[in-house]
C-alpha cells in the first residue's frame, strides 16, 4: 500500500512510499527489503526482540543476494562494501537476555543498525564458511522448521538465535559456536 511513510512491514501488507526509485543496482531496494519481511514476518517471527536480527539481517542480506542474482559478483561486493561502511560495532547483535525493542534499536546502548548491516555481513561470511548448499538449507529450515516445505506441511513459527545456531550446526556438520560468539554475541 502506498503511504507517506518510506517503508514498513506489517502482517499481510507493506507500507511503501519510495516512489519506485531505482537504487543504481537496477531495482528498488526498499520495496525488495520490505517484501523479505512479508515472507519472514508471516512465516517466521523472532522469538524475542533480542532475536530481531533474524528479521533484519536476513532482510538486509537479501539486497546483495538479489544483486548477485541480477548482475553478478561486482554488484554483490559493491553492496557488501556499502554495508561495511555503516558498521558500528559498539554492542553485540545478541545480548543473550530478554530486551525491549527500544533497547535493541538504541544507537548508544544497543546494537542499533548493526542488526541490519553487521548481521548481513555476518551472513555473507557464514555462507563462505559453510557453502551455498548448507547456507540456503539453513535458511529453509529456519523459516519453515523443516528441510522439505510443501504447501500444507508447515505453519507459521517462532525461532530464536539459539534455534538458528543449532540448525547451522546440523546442516554443516560442525560446531560453530565460536563463529556466532565472534559475530553475534
Ligand atoms: Zn527491515
């Protein structure tokens, strides 16, 4: 739905006000970002605000990923470089305890925009570490709760950071706590 607000996901519909601006990569990144939430937000929801990166890191990584699909590696790495310039690195993305939305988005006392940009870079690194097959398998299992989603065999679900780490361990056959300790915790 077109609104005066730039962009916000809501269940079953997005508020959108970017006037279909192309982003220099050949598509409207805001529209694409909000659509990723329609997929995640209606099928997978973060268990708590401390797990909000599950929405925004994946939602942000989808823009470089889509650019790689559209135009190849040059656009993909150009996107990653833009995200890198936005890194803050003041607080861990995941605190390990229950937090409010305000605490997570607080740019001084919380991770703030790192749940978007640093989290997306973390997913890029994870993808290089475990390979495309395991990486995309991990997303499928995170979102649908099973490796073989078909219409009728899954329902909307909640997941936490710990759930995703366990999935990555399972699909990669490795113990990657050290990786998530460094980049998330
Ligand atoms: Zn978002």
